[in-house]
C-alpha cells in the first residue's frame, strides 16, 4: 500500500499534468480561433476550469465548438482528479489522527516491590491472575511486538525488548523488583537468569523449563526455583487417573467429602506475616495447620508458636468454606 507521502506526491503530479494538458489545449484551440494566446491566459483558463469556477474573462473564453467540448472535458477531468484524489489523501490522514487519539497509552511500569515477567504465553496469563490475587504489581517484558494489542486490551504493563539485555532489565527497574519469572525457551531463560542475578544478587528468580535436563542449567544460571509445567501436568493427570482424591490444580487436596488440604504461600503484604500459627488457626475455628515450609526446611505438625514468615508456605486442613474464608484473610492487602 502506498504511504501517505507517496499518495500526496502522486496527487500533486496528477494536478500538474492536468494543468499542463489544459494549457496546451487552450493554446492550440485559441490559435485556431484566430486569437493569439499567451501563457498567463492559458494558465488562468486551466485553473478556472479545474476549479469549476467558470469566471472566464473575455481573453480566456473558448468560443468554438471544439473549445466548448474541450472545456467540458477538462471540467469533468479536473473534478475527477480532485474528488477522487482528495479523499485518498485526507482519509488516511484522518484515520491516522483518530487512531492516535484513541490508542491506549501503555500502563506505567511499577517502581518498587514488583515482579518482572520475561515472556508472554498462556501460562503467564494464569501467573498474572495469581499475582493479582496477592496485590503485587508486575511488568511483562516481551520481544514480540504482536503482543502489544493483547497487553493494551488486558491492561497489562509491558516493555518491548530482549529480557537478556541488561538495559531492558534496568528499564524494568530490576533494582527495585522482588522477583523475576523467566518464561521463555530454556536457553533464553538461562541467559535471563544470568543477567538478572548479575544485576541483583538477592532477587528471587523463578524459571520455567520445558526439558528436565535443563533444570540444573537454570539453577546454575542463578534461578532460585525451576518449574517444569509438562512434568507437573503429566504427574497430575496420572494421579487423577489412579486415585479418587488427589492434589488439585490449585494446590488443593480433597478427601472425605468437603474436607480439604490446601497450601498457601505467604506474600510480603499479607496480614499474617509475623503471626504465630496459633493466631492463624484462631482466625477461623476448625482449620488446622499441619505443615510449614520455610527456607530452612519442612516442618510437619509445627509448633503453635512457630512464626509465619514472608515466602513461607503453610499446609492447612479444613472444610471448603472455612478455607475459602481463611484465604480471603491471608490474601488481604495490609
């Protein structure tokens, strides 16, 4: 498709050629009528005819039959050029202006306590939903510009660039981030982990690995945790096929009717951070904490005075209703 500048040039050339044709025709016909023509009269006649004003002076009127036919032809020709050419110029210009006026502006990049997500796919859609539940800001870094429409439509803050590039990670304010998710192909994820770990040594880095053989590589590159979605999905399907009660997709273990066991990771802005397990159980009578996962290990049947730290995971048993109520309390922003 010809760009706006090219269309404008073609339009101006067409007008110039029509004016030249009109001047030549005027010269020839006026000479045959026995009146000496001149360039000023020829130019004036062409412009008046093309503009359809019809205000001819006595020196620019073509009185012969050929002259009248030529005048009619030039009027039709001039009107066609203007009425066809002008919309071709104005319409794209207006469309561009309207598009720019209604185009959504990218959301601002979070400046502190956010999660940087490198790559965008169906898994990340679910990941973003989970991050929103914890009321934690985030930004997506994506190389593919075709994802921009999805980001704008779903109100997702984003940066278009290569997440293995230090400048791009700085643009995502990695120094102020609390975590980074590497969700591209295995090789790229390794480079992302290396770059991110070099820029911020204490950053929590979670990487996705398609192949089990690449898990060690991601850990060596600096990842704190490596998730293998295909293996997790395969294990879950196998368990569902062989047992009546299994760990569900959301970390839920259902048994004995409506009794469930769920696991919750405690976010930094959860109101239960620093709370002893006893107080957590008192929030909703009937729920029991049966396990606690902290950085220094796993504790089964933890002590009531054990403190719930940021990033630790608790395993709680209770009814579906009790656990839903407790989850709302735990995910409430401080």
